C-alpha cells in the first residue's frame, strides 16, 4: 500500500466542529468561515459537535456578532463574525 495522505493538516485539538461547506458571503467580509475550518469555541462556549454549535448560536440575534476561536490551515485564530 502507498502512503496515506490527509486532506487537512493534523489538528491541534481532538474536538471541534469541522466546516464542510459555506453559503457564498455576499457581504464582502473577509472574516468568514471556510470549508475545513474547525470551530472550537463561540463566545467562549466550547463546541464539540453540531448540536453544541447550534446551542451556542441560538441566543444570538441576526445582526449581532460572535467571537469564534477556530483552526484554519493549522493556525489557531479568533474571528468576529456578524450573524446574517
């Protein structure tokens, strides 16, 4: 068997929510989510699965912003994202 290749760099943490796809961002905001981003927290609430991500976002109203701690291409980042 040949060498096994990964689609993404190894993650820094064992839990989080992987973004599989996104709807086109029409706002022109550079601080957007991209496929393969891994979300670890939303407004300091740990998210390990989709249900926890949905719960963290449920109290946020349209037009409000959230602080998201994520990993992108092997780098940890904080983004402030406005909920559309």
